[in-house]
C-alpha cells in the first residue's frame, strides 16, 4: 500500500489525451481531492471515472471523510461523489464547488453503482 501522506496524481485519458485529473492527499482520516477536467468536450463518463478512481484509492477508502474541490459546473463529478459518499454537503466557493462527505467503510459500499473506468495513476 502507498504511503497515505504522499500526494497522488490521477489522470483519465481518452486515447493519448488526458481529459480529467485529480490531486489527492490524506491526513488524519480525511482525504482531500481537487478534481478538474479539460475545457471543451469530454466524453460522458470520464469525469465519473475520475471520481471512481479517487474513491477507489486504498488511502481514500481507509479515510472517514472526504473534502473535495470540483469545478462548479461539473455536474457529472458532483453526482458521482454523491453516489459514492454519505451525508454529502456541497457549497459554492467562487467557480468551485466544495464537497464535504463521509466515506462509507470498506465493508459497506456506497449507494452508487459499482466503480468502473480506466484510470492511470501514479
């Protein structure tokens, strides 16, 4: 397992092009993620794939809370975060939506669909 204090960078690609990415850190039982997608058309489902890749990181699954920053208009990522977390609160902050949520324990999957997608992470 990776060191939970080490920042993680995750990318979702469409062919050779990175279309969505996230920076993830964990500390004291809280995972913090900053998600963003490239401007212009992004194939539907890629943003949800990014959320799934973040939520499936071992250090995120071991955390109790999630604090995420998502572009305000990114409804696909916000919806997937609501599906994969519990007691989710979203509030605007400029051009960003801040998400505070509980992460379901590993023995209790969230109410959303099974994760999928094709992430590449480091």
